[in-house]
């Protein structure tokens, strides 16, 4: 089995030069990916970026126009879905309403005509892993949304696929339950030791659950990295803007940073071509009010609006350095110590190390 050069981990799924065209329209263009054994991998991007098309090619419901899809070194692109050691879990769950939880989970094994003792043993084991033993005889209409989600997951996992594909697996759940199930999915993936490949448009979901994230834009792969790297060091302006919240200050690049439209100069640890137009990017939580001498980048403005989020407070600060208000995120504790209000003039700053630069 091939190994990943960076981590030394075995590569279970390799996508090589894969493209998908529908007539003259390209949905996927030249994608190369290596997905590691026992990895939780996320395909992330906005609607229409090609992530679901790529997932359907991995599942066998679409055939690549070009390229290869290798599972344990074997090209599965020409192989029909039912012949692949790959399972796809849909957002809708598709549970049989007249069957018990146990019967729903056992159905796939029964279709494979597995021995009855083996089916019972495997179903009992996955019921315990998914914390569903006490619900084994209930029907789907007697379950909560989170329990239904676990049944669908258990049904997919009981067949012991080499790779489990998940298409927006938490999209049907409300926010609080979705957050709880993020950790539950991560626990199950760790316990069963199967490679998970998940499609999502939810940036927070991908950051919480995935070991690595592939960000797609208009059918092209723009960055593959661990969540922390994707968030802190986005490779392109698109990634910086799509993942989380980011401030952009337009201007032209100098030797040590950027000159804004109002003449203000800001410093960055990274370099950019001198004289080129571009933008400086800084996360709201990296900006401090009343900056001390250790913060080399400084500006001022007027609070235009205050957005309360419970755990934190987001200030919208109108400043001459940018056409849009600068967003500044404060913890609830820090906000409580300040008399903040719209119309208040404030000074703010951030470090060169937290500054990203992007060409136009």
C-alpha cells in the first residue's frame, strides 16, 4: 500500500488527475488527492464548487471524464457502486419505517446473505458502539433526530467498508444537536477505525471534525491542510474569506507590508511583490483595542454597531483604512470591563505575525 510522504501514513484512497465534464461544462478540473488510512477527511466549499460531484465519483454514481480513483492501489473508477468496498451515507438517512433499529442495521448484511450468527454478532457490536443497544427494537418514528442519524451511520458501518462517504451527514439536525453529533461522529470514526470522507459546506463543522480539509472553488482544489493551517494560514484570498470571518484592507504592497488607501502603512512577516495591488487580511479575534507598543500595526475608528454573540462581542468599527467596517471580536469578559457603545472612538491594533497578504 502506498504511503503519504509527509506523514508516513498509508494512503487508502488516491484521486489522480480527476476531471468531470457535463457537455462543455466542467464540474471538476484536475483534482489530485491522497486520503490516509483511518483519516477523517472533509471536502469543503460553497454550493456548486464540485464537492458532491467528487463524492459521487468516489461512490461510483458518476464516472470521471479523466483520471483515476485508486482504492488500496486498485483503480475503482470503472467499478459499479455495489462492487466497491465503499459505503455512502446520505443526508436523508433513508431508514425503513416499518423495521426496527436492529432490522434496519442488519438489512445490508442480510442482502449479502451473511450467516445468521455473524449478522447478530456484528449488529450487536455496532449497536453498542453507536450507543443504540437500548433502542434496538424501536422503529424510526420512535427515535429522535440524533438517534436516527446514529442508526443510519451504524447501518453503513456494520458492513465494514474500507471508506465511508458522508454527504452533509448533519444537515437535517438543528444547531444544538448538530454540534453534539459532531463529537459523536468523531468518536465513532475513532472507535471503528475506518476512513471517513465527508462533504460539507459548513466551515465550522469541517474545522471541528476533520483531520484534514480539502477546500474546492469552482471545481478546483485550492488548499488541502489540517484545520488549524487552513484557518490560520489560508493559501488564497478565497480560502481566507470562506473560512470563518476575515477583515480585508486593500492597498499596494511595499517592502514590509501594505500601504492602505488613506496612506496608513501596515507590516507583515510574510512578503509580497512590491508595487502590486492586493489586500491585507486579519482575523477579528487577532485585533486588540487600545494596543500596546508590542503591536506594530495601529489604526483608529468609530464603533458603528455592536453584535452580541453570548460568548463574545463583535464590534463593527468604521475606519479610513478600509471601505468596509473593521470587525473586532472581544471576549464577553473583556467587553464587560469596557463601556462600549456606537459612536465611541477607539484605537485598535494587531501584530505583523497575524497578518496575511493576498494579491488582487
